[in-house]
């Protein structure tokens, strides 16, 4: 097979393997898993496709991040638990935010068995503030599944298919774990990789379509070397995070700029192409701060499924949902009431209304005109803090009512709840009014 002459037009540093005084550098050919894919499918030539990885790996060697606490590429005994934990944390969250959370998790749960054996409340408290709480539930469930697999087979899953069976692990995360956590062959195609390769390949198809996803996976597989796919995965993550940025990518420093189609066209911002989304609905709810005579506040544990699954929150009272300028539903409409409120919230809401109790807005109209906004994937949630002060008979009554319905509740002063319950960020925003 003829060896391609891979060239990069940047000077990437002073590594001993690099020609530092030259405008161009050449790299050795490396092997690819390209048997099943026709090269006619891609916008680049065979040589350009083969030269992608060597240039990226060379750049990573000299300019990539090599000191992230979860990286396993410099060890001969990689730990898949560490890679799995970090990959789940890094979904939708930036490296700088994840680092302190990751370190605290590793201190408290140094092994997958420690995480599996931990109480959910402890895991939730460690996760609090990282957002997308379904990930934390999947992590806890996944730890139990992994321990089961280890008890049966003596080891972590060793294949991509095996990892995909673990709760919360998709195709790209499984590829990353096998490549980086087991030093096997794995391909990744997450958001960062998609941005880099759609720009490089000039792929102008809508990335929300499954046909485009297939194209990008095929391209990522074609570009991934069979050797060192873990280093390549880390290099691509670094490329997306430090060079091929969402806005103002640093193309001058990019090792693949000589044949990047977006760069040649001056259309970096055009890629990746994503069909415009419909505007998100907005939902308005009261956040009830129900206080007993001991100045303790009522906290409910949310159902496992749905938003903030399994976490402790204030009771919410659904008010209305708005799409554009139209009101889609209100609390007066039965179906809206039933779908928007948990069973516990329905019980509290009915009790308040049956007893003609009145909740009070916390501060002189501030929150009436400017409620707390919490943005979620599918809607913006506006929360309005309201207080309801109970006498001891009322607090005993609502406690008994909720316990009879098997709802997990706890009465705790605000400071203690903040310190021990692992409250979601939106609840902390609501409580800021008491700081
Ligand atoms: S040249 Fe620019 S747009 Fe193209 S891959 Fe590199 S950083 Fe991204």
C-alpha cells in the first residue's frame, strides 16, 4: 500500500519528533478500520482521510490536555470506572465545571462498588448543582449493574455492546470507555466530534436527522485509527473544546486546516447545520415554602422518573404553560393539573384550596414581576416563591396526609436542607431570597 504524505501547514511546537523549523510536517501512515466503507461516500480523497488522524494525534501530543484527572492514556493499567464516571459527568457539561465534582466523587466513591453501595441521597448530594439529574440516577443504577457484571464475569464489560447495556451509556460514551478506559478500539461521535467533522468534511445536512447521524458515524469510523483510538478520542475532544470552538474557531492553529472545507469556504459558523427549533414553551409554577411552628420547611422527594427524579424539592403549584404568546394550559384545566403536578403536589394543592388557605409572595412584588427562570431542555420554567405558615395542628395534618399516600417527606430548616439534601440548582435559586 502506498503511504500518504500527510502535511500540516502549522508549526505545532518543539517535540523531538517534530520538524520545528519547517512550515510543513510529514507523519507516518497508520491503520484504519475502513474495510466496510466506500471512500466515494466522503468528500475527501483516500490520502486526506488517512492523513486526518496522524495530524490530529501529532497536534494532541504537543498541544492537547494531558493533565485532566480522569485521563488514562499514559497508564498501562487503565481504569474504566474513572472513564465511565467522567464521561457521564461530561455529557452536556464543560470540563472546568466537572473537575471539582469528579474529584469529590472519586474521594467519596473511589471504586464502582463504593458508588453502587452508596445511598441515593448521598449520590444526589454529590451531584447537586451539576444539572441534568437523570444522569445521576443513571450513574447510580449503572454502578449497580456494573458491580453485578463484575460479580458474574470478574471484570467490567469489555465490549461496546456490553457497555451500551449500562444505564445512561449511549454509543459514543461506550466507544469512549472502550477506547480510553480499556485501550481497545472504540469510535466516538459526540457533539464536539460532530462539529469538527461536519466542518472539515463540509457536511451540510441537518444534524438532527438520523440519516446525517449515520453519515457522521461512518465518517468518524473512517477517520479513527485502529491503533491508539483512545488517544484519538481524547484528541478529538480537545480539538472540539480548544480549537474548533462553536464560535470563533482558532483555524490558524488547526492541524487539519489545509483541507478543511468550512475553513476554505470561510463558512465555519454555518456548520454544523441544525434545523431551527420551535420556540420552547414556558411554564409558571409557585414554589411553596411551607413552614411549621419549629421554622422547619416541608421538602418532598420527587418521583424517580421525570424532572429532578428522586431529588428533594419544595412542593410546586402549577399555574400555566405558555407557547409563544398563547396560554396552552392553566391549573384550572384538569388534564394540565394532573400532568403537571406530582401526586404529592396534588394532595397539597387540594388541601390548600379545600381549606381556603392563602400563600404569600415573599418580597414586595419583586418575584411577581420577575420570577426565577430555570431553563431546561424542553421548556423554560418560571418559579415564584410563596410562603405558607402553618400552626402545629395543620402541619401534623398535612404530614399525616402525605405519609398516608406513601410520599417521602421531611421537615428541615432551610440551612440544614441546603447543607444535607443535595437540592437542585433551581431550588437554591428560590432560597436565595432567604440569604
Ligand atoms: S480549520 Fe477551523 S473549522 Fe476547520 S476543523 Fe480546524 S478549527 Fe474547525
